[in-house]
């Protein structure tokens, strides 16, 4: 359905994935199989170490591997030599970032950068404040909405969008690694 329509637009398909449950792994593999042969490259934005390992398999050998913001924040704390080997081993060619302070850290790796605006990732949650439950069937009541969390100890309000906590970010910096901007829809308050 949707993957075939996206592939028909031309230019390849980018599949953005979150942290995955076992059930979600099966859905991601089904989505990837739904991309018609000859549809252009399949780029997979990976935020889960398990999926990153799966992408090393033969069935995924032509996928373009991009580290999502969750894994990008993990690589930033790795020793540089270990990080370089890790990125090569997993065929990573791109990383998603949202913090200009991280750009120098990724310069030695030769990766292209997709830079996100206007929401800078901080952490994730599995609790849904819109439906007031932990993981359960989702009715997507949060789509397009954000919840602002304020506290005197926070330097700025945290924004909860979907399952991600973040901060509002400034304009994208000019940097030679950045070759793609990812702009999310405007944030609107919601309870």
C-alpha cells in the first residue's frame, strides 16, 4: 500500500524506525519487503541496535543505513576508533543530528548529516500522557500535538512529541556535512 505509493513517486524510499519491540521488527521487515524492486534505494533510519544488526544481513545488503538521532547520541560517547569501526561494520553512511555541538564529533567519520528542526531530541518515554497508559494499543491521539513540561529546575521547557522529549531548537547551522534538512510540522500545544 503506502510503501508502493511512496516508491512510485521516484527517488527511493526512506523508512524511519523507532526503538522496536519484537512485534515491530516483523512490521519493519514487512514494510521493507513491500518496496518494489527497482524503486530506487531503500534508506533505513535506524534507532534500534537490534535492527542495526539485522541490516547487516544479506537481504538488506542494498539498504542505505542512516543512524537516527537516538543512536547518533550513542555514537557521540564512543571512543573515536571504536565509533569508526562500529560505523563501518554496520555500513552507516548518514547520521541524523539536531545539535550543532555534535557536528565536530562526527566530522572524522565522513558521514552525511540530516539535520532536524525545530525539535532537538533529549530522551524517550513509553508512557502515553494523552491516553494515560504504558505500551498498549495506540489510537494515535498525540499525532501533530506537543505537550510542554515546565519545572523551575529545567533551563527551558521540555516538549513531549509522540514518545520523544526534546527542546525547541534554533535554525540549522551552516556546515559542510549537512546535506539534508528534516523539518517537522509546526509544534502545536495539546492536552
